[in-house]
C-alpha cells in the first residue's frame, strides 16, 4: 500500500529534550522489534494463504472480498493514526496486528506470481537496503524535512502514475514507476527514521503509555516503508513462475 503517516508530534522545548534521554534506546528497540514482528506476521500469513488453494481461490474469485480487504487495511491505518490518543495501547497493538494479517492475505498472491527463491532474495535485498537507509536517517546530521516533503509529493505522483498505468498498461511507464518507487521509499525510510528519532526524543517524560503508543505509530510507518520498498524491488529481482 502506498501511504505514509505520522499524526502525533509532541512539542517540547529543546532543553527538555536534551535532559530526557534514558528511555530513548528502549523506545527505539521497541520500534524495530514491533516492526519485525509485524513483518513476520505478514510473511507467515501470506505463506499460509498461498498454500491454501481453496482460500486463495475464494479471495481471488470474489472482488467484494478482495476490495473489502483493501478497504479494511486503509481503514485500520487511518483509525490507528487518527485516533491514537483515544485508543488504549493494547487496542492499538491489536489493530496493528490485524493490519499485518490483512496485509499478509493481500500479499499472498505474490507467491503465485514469483518463485519462492526470488521472493526470499528480494526480502534480503530489501532488509539490507532498508537497514542502510535507516542507519543513514539515524546518524545523518542534515535535516531531512525538506527532502521528506519532496518525497511525499513524489509519492502522490507515484500513486497517480500507478493508477493511470492500470488503464494504459504501458511497460515503459511500469518500469519508470518501479524505479521511482524504489527511490522514493529508500528516501522515505531515511526521512521517517530521522523523524522517528526526533519524535521519540520529544516524547520522553510524557508517560509510559503515551510513549509506547508513539513508538507503535513509528513502527507502523517504518513497516509501511519496508513493505512498499519490498514490492517495488520485487519487480526487479522477482522471477516469474511462468
């Protein structure tokens, strides 16, 4: 799914931020742990659904079910990001888990289109690329806010181009979208990591529950970056079953 979000940005004086650093490493580790768990849930769900021919056929042959899954995913992300302050942390965590499962169901079709070996190769390439860009976001001194705004605008253009190509079916446009998609989500990974670092530092001292909910949103954002980067790289490294 092509979207990216942060809806909760605490605002504290810089002096206060510098004084509150004890909880930051623990919050960072939770972000990456939850993202990894969500990816594992998505992968296992996709593998299970792909191996169940009856279930897969039921989804593929019923457009209402398929589009219901897509709408359900969008709804969960919107509700989670827009209502994080009102949701309890367990409920927010369950919603993230539910989204990971739904995303796994929709991604199960890649196992029909590509070989298992190429999917595994693409996953490791994605993990390495994501890790490198995330480290860049953590340690780069330059403020990436301007770059992030440019990338988000580019993301909207990417979505429009993808929709247009659904009708024109241009192979040239398809490859262009793939190249631009990899570039955008590499950049967004670095940008979102830097923004996550800033948000988590500003959230310290706001209460354990609030900090955990903020970390969960950060985890969701990085999860979305990883999934989208994986899907665009799969167009380059995926070997068709045909």
